[in-house]
């Protein structure tokens, strides 16, 4: 086992369910953000828990020969800087959890939408660290952490009645607290001077305890249901894809993703990663042959280039289609249909989702 606290912490974070790929670049990111003492304290925060599952300062201090007051001060400071998740425990005290990939890391550097020397440095480090192989490693468990939700306009028939968790409006209305942050992917591109699209930035939605955390830490602002629904409409009109946690209940995020900068849609569009390597997809595009007028507008709208025209008829590549439904927006004849790809449904809860991932990775 390495003796350097940053290398130790890299190994500790690698062992999470949503773990950090183990590379020297990760050690550099940790050195740039943690003092040696903070790294040693973070080593005491459990790495066998699901994302956002809290531990008390006493539980952390019990793993090391440091005074409780010193441990608690370090935990508070790390949470203040967005390097640990924090929130109220069942008895109303403050608890802490490691930032797991997708649940604060590396997004917390960019959610504010600020351009600072540190955010620019982190953008460069994160882009170097997270490449397609690392994305596949992190999100490649049999049970996928994320799924796409189709736009409302594309879902015909009884789907939303039978599967209400497939409707963005239902996801939003079920949340007790909602926050909106900046898209970390597009912010990263802008910080690096590589902005390749003009999609809106402040469209990343957080719910419940994650929303409360980012609001408290000044990384996002609280919004109401109507503003959140407006952000969903804006995202759809802008050609952004809805991505949420792959569970029916307890969804913590809605990311509104583009094919230019975002970690999931972009690599699929560029054929650097297979859709099924990293994402759960429950719908696929089909076409009402009688209604279709062969205009090809849907082909232009597809964010992953899954459609081609053949004899004036759109043909879908079902190995690539992500079932987002954006191709329905420009269709002049209401010919776009989405069908369920599978009868399998998402895990019932956020806890069940990440419990499965822990089991599949042999953690805990």
C-alpha cells in the first residue's frame, strides 16, 4: 500500500461503487485540492457506501488517531469547498460522504459557472484525466447508473401512465427541493476555450438532498417546479437530451446533454463508446410509414447520428439510437414513434440502483 496520502486517497476513491479510475492524473487532481491532513481525513470516510450516504464525524474519527475536533474541522472545510458531500443525518446532525463520480466529482468545480484560475486548472486536469476508457470503466457495470428519458412530445400512447418515471414532468413534480446549476461538461469546454456549441448552460437540475447540498454550498440556486419545467422545455427546444439516474424513485439529477461537450452523448455520437457500454436506454425510435413524408428533418435533429435517409425514408440504427425523441420535434407529419426497447424497468429506488452496482463490483 502506498504511503503518500494522495496516492492512498486515489486508491480509496478508486474502490467506490462510482469509483475514480486509477491514474497518476487523479493523484495530481487530489494534490491540487486537498492538504495532506485533509487527504488523510478523507481516507476515513467510508468507500463502501452508495452515493450521498452519510457518516458522522465520530465514525470518521474512529478510523484514525486524530482528535475528533480536528477531524470535524477538516470535514467541514472539505464540504465547504465542495470536495465532500454533506447533509443532515437522521438525528439532525451533519454527516459527510465522499464525492463519487457523477455525484459531485468532477462537477463541483464547474456547477457555479464561474471562471477562476482554479476552475480553469481543474478543467484542463479533468479533460486529461477522463477519456473514453475511463468513462467506460466508471459506468461499465451491468447495471447502468444513468438512463435517458425521452421528450414528452415523442411518447405516444399509455407509456407515461404505465411508467410515470419515464416522464420528466413527473420526476420534477415528485422532488421536494429543486436546484439548477451550470452544465459541467459545457462549462469545462468554455473554460478551455473549446466551446463548440451555443446550447444553454444553466440547465443542470438537482433534486432533494443533492439540491439542498448545492444550494447550501452556493454551487446552484433553488428554483420552483414551474421554472424547472421551463428549463426542460428550453432544453428540448435547444436539442438537449434528458439524462437521469437509472431508478424509478429517488432521482437526484437531470442532466440536459449535448453531443458536442457532454461525456455520454458526445462519445456515442463520435462512435468512441458504445451506447450500451455506458447508458441504460429503454426506448428506440420507429417511424409511422404511412405518415412519414420523407423530408429528412429528423435525420438532422438526431444528436447521435443514428438516422439516415434511404429511398426518402428514415432508417434508424438501433445499436446507436438513445431513444431521446428529439427527432420528433421537427417532424411535420407526426410520424416519429418511440417503442420500448425492453420490458425491463429501472431499479425501484436510488438505493437499490447503487446497491446493485456495489454487488456487481464486489464492494461491501
